[in-house]
C-alpha cells in the first residue's frame, strides 16, 4: 500500500468509530507454505511476522483489545512435530517482542486451558502476563489451547459448583453472571472478528462472545495478510450498521 493511500485509510478510520475489540483467527499458514513448496512450519513462522505487523497497526489506531486464536483445543490432533513446533512459538515471540510490547504499554492476556501447555510455553506466557500486568495500554489476548465449547462447559461447572455449595441461588443465574464466569470476564465482547484464508466458519472461537460480532472474511492467507487488509476490515466495519436485534434508528 502506498504511503498516501495508507494515510487516507488511517484518516477515514480515525474519523469513525474505532472497534474496541477485534478478534482474529490466524488461518492459512499451512496452505501459504504449501503454495510456495515450503514446510508448514515456515507458514507459522511467517504468520508470526503478520502478528507483529497487525499488533503494531492496531496500537497505532488505538484499538483497546486484540484477541488472536493461536492454538485451539482441536489443534492437538495435528502431527506431534507440528504441535511441538507451534508450542515453541509463544516462547519465541514473547522473548523477542516483550521489550517492544512493554514500550507500547501493552497488557498481555491469555485465554484457554493453559495448564495443558508444555512447561516451557506456560513459563513464557506466565512471565509475559506478570511483566505486563501493570501496563495500561492495549490488551493483546492470546487464545492458547482454547475452545469455545470447553470454555462454556467450564463456566457451567463453576456455576453449578457455586449453586451446589449454596453460594449462589438458581434465580441469580443470568447472562451477566454467566459472562462473568468465562475466561473473557474482564474484556468486552469482540466488535469485529476477522478470518483470513477463505474459510467461512467460527471454528469454536469465542462462541458466547461473538453473539453480535461483525464478521469479516478474506481469501488472503494469514502470512500475506498485511496492514492494508486490516485497515480495510476496519473501514468496512465502520460502514456496517449494528442493531443488536433492535431496529434502524
Ligand atoms: C492456522 O493455520 C494457524 C495456527 C494453528 C497457528 C497460528 C499461530 C501463529 C500465527 C504463530 C503466532 C502465535 C503466537 C502465540 C506468538 P493452519 O496451519 O491451520 O493453516 P492451513 O489451514 O492452511 O493448514
């Protein structure tokens, strides 16, 4: 994208409503690599560069929360060498980028069943959570060993435990209480969900939270998803009319 065109897009975006929370399913790494005759892991490596570029762009625009789907509860079904490689990426990324994330005042968060992550991965994630917890800027939230259904079951189990323990009455259960038992209890629902690579599915991502989220799809694979795609997604979002089940004003 030329500098002029990018400035124009940024001006349009700054003049409109900035989505508070953008969630992204980082998809298409494997197909991007295959198209180039490269191993799948080269696609994941390239995907990490895209992640950097998009975090930096989101920070410039002033988005408050970015959630990235990095590893799903279903991804364990992949060959063990690929799972092992994927598990090294959070460590590599956080080790390299923590200084620049600190400079940007970013708060790192993670959602998912983190206890199943390999020790080294968990250690790197916990270190980033601890190091950035007093920052006050953009939240960068990684979904790691995350599944939307598992999250809902987990919430149900906690709520049922509270009812069984006499801490909670049945008629106190409402949507807000349920949301307060999800991993995302301290962040707003996504306004916009982006999925690259031509797949038109939610794939068990933020099932409860995306009830009214605007969806944006592109054929572009994640490793070739650039600032221009991200800016386009935000501009398209700004043209949509969100009614949340109501009628046009
Ligand atoms: C999906 O593409 C992508 C993943 C399962 C991994 C995404 C991870 C990264 C981009 C690395 C950055 C992560 C962190 C936490 C720093 P795919 O392999 O399913 O692609 P395909 O559908 O084309 O095979």
